[in-house]
C-alpha cells in the first residue's frame, strides 16, 4: 500500500498517510485537492487532485468541503448562520432530525392533549382539569428537554470526533 507525504501551508512535511486517509482528509476539508503530495520514497510533488484522477476518483464537491470545514473549525458558524431555517434543517444529519423532531412533536401533542382534557373536565372537576393541564405542560417541557440533550450530545460527539481525527493525524506524524 502506497504511503504519501503532504506539504503543509507552513512549508512543513507531514506523513506518511495512506491514500484512503488523504481522501478522507480531503473530503473533510482538512486538505484541499491542490495540496502537494509526494509518494513515500519518491522525489516528485504533485497536487492531490492528480493522484485522485490517477486512481479514478473524482474531486470532492467544493461547497460540501467548505461546509464541513466551517462546521469542524468554527462551531459558532452552525448556531449563528444567517441562512434560511430550511437550509439549516437540511444540513442536520438525518438521525438528529428524526429523533429531535420526534421528541418535539410528542411534546406538542402532550401539551395539546393536556389543554383539551383540561377544557373538557373543567366544568365537572376543576382540580382534575388543573392537574391535566400541568401534566401536559410538564410532559411538553420534558420532551423539549430531551430534544435539547440529544442536540448537545450530538455536538459533543462531533467535537470529540474532530479531536480524535486531529490526534490520529498527530500520532501518524510520530
């Protein structure tokens, strides 16, 4: 298996890395297709996109690379994005959308159910109506809290994954 060295923007040499590792780094935006690489034991430096084309691989989508780079290195970008809400929704991983939105939906249903039950039982038993209303409200708050916890855990996983990639590339150097 061929190993490659890369030239950093600071003029240093890093590596060796496998082709698959470089491909992942390029897809994640850690290196660009224009990054100079040299095969282990070789003398000639070429752009990584040349190696990609030699191996029959296409260039990564530039827009996606920039998006991943911003999310990895600027966590404030995701929360302060000025893009429309639908665009932010589309950028979330599918599992994050499904689980969070499921909890929010259940919370809203619980709140509506508590209000409807309270309205129907208020005439016959005001104390029970208040209990049903509070039950709906606290169920809704609990579901929204669970959705928020899932969001925070997802961000923590993304952050730790980025750290692991950094430490892996650091340990590859030594």
